[in-house]
């Protein structure tokens, strides 16, 4: 990826990020709420929501500001607060926490009783995200890098989901790994938790407010963010078109993970589980909920379009 782009050109090219610098705390918290909801579902990245809603580069810059130099500013609260854009980060983190707490049980319920509707909503979210991010990239970059992203996405999707007991150290490490995906558009932290065999435990902890497990996960996430954010910031400011073209390809193939009608009991073979609504209903003896799923798909597209459309307001 040698399509080097200076930061100034990047900011001009992605003008949807410009209003983020003057965005009010409510607007930021609302985006955080959407990011928290997205991270509850495997296959949807909070980073994707951040990018499409216009706060991605401000988020990267704020997180990457943390480092050893931050320790010297702790005795200067005002400078520390301003340098690390804590007003932005606290509003975003508050919105994310609220989204996770508000929707954790709902997601758990829908995964059990109305899975096609939930998956259809997020299928629409990612369809719009892939289109929105990909349309702003040069065709040459898409042709060169999107196929590489598609190949990697397919390989990741074919990784068998692990099944293991979730010990505290595994929750910590899982959080550190998952947050690296969270900060990237296209890659889902929840999906990596699923691959690591930790997703069910994390959803249980959210639904039951298991503070010990959630604190362990948060500590792992904070560690991963501090270690990984600078790398992502460096790459995004120097090879944005190449990276985002690659991630667009990744998202297109990752849509398989969000297909609303997937058969249970097919082991760990994702391709074998994907089916049509009628076959899903016959095999599971459950309503395929096709009308509701179509409405949920449209709602996912409209919600993300509205976020992007009104980011400047």
C-alpha cells in the first residue's frame, strides 16, 4: 500500500469529518450509542459507524494522543483534558456504554427469538457502509486493493469458532484483540470475540451486568487501544485510499456473516448455513419473518444514511 496521502489532503478528501471538530456532546454521544449497539453484533464494526457518521479521524487523533508524554501532563488537568480531547472521548464513551447497557438484553432476546430481523438490520448497515466508503475511493485503488480485502475477509470467515471456558485472562486478551478490530472500519470486534469463543460470555456479562467481567474486558480494550491506535492513525494519514479500498472489499465479503437466514446445526461451516427464507422456515420450523426483515434492512440503510447526511448539522 504505497498510495501515500498527506494528512491535509486526507482531511480535504473526507470532508464529512470536518464538522466533527465542532460537534456538540449530544451528537457525539448519539454516535457513541450507535457504535455501542453495533459492537454487540458479530460482523458490525463500531469503527465503520464512526467513519460513516463523520467522527472517525477525530477519534483516531484523540486516542493516539495518549502515550508516555501524557504522564507528564497529569499534574496539569486543563492541558491534559485539552490535549487528549477528553470532552469528545467522554461523550463518545458515555454514549457507547449507554448503547451497550440499553440494547444488550434486546440483542440477546432478538438473537434467540427474532434473529433474521436483527441480522437484516445490520446487513443494511454494512451494505450502506461499504457503498459509502467505497464510492469515495479512486477506481484504481479499489481495483488494486479491494480484492485483497475480499480474500482476507473470506479466510477470516472460514476460521472455526472456538469453544472454551472464559477465564479472566482470556477476557482481558480478547478485549485487547477485539478493540483493534473496533477501531478499524469493516472489522468487527464482536466477530473476533466469537472466533475466540468469548462472545457468549461477554453478551451474558452485559445482560446480567457482571461488573467483574466487564471491567476485565474494559481493561483489555484500553490496553489494546493505546498500543494499536497510533499504528492505525499513521496508516490512515499516509495510505487512506489504499487502506479504505482494502477494507471495502473486506466488508463486502463479511456480509455473508450477517445474512439473515442461516441454518443452525451446520457445525462451523458458514457457507453451508446460508440459505433462502423459505428453506430457513422449513428447516427451523420458525417464521422467516421476511417482511419484517426487509423493513429492518431498509431501516438500517436509512439510519446510517441519516447519520452521514446530517453529520454537518
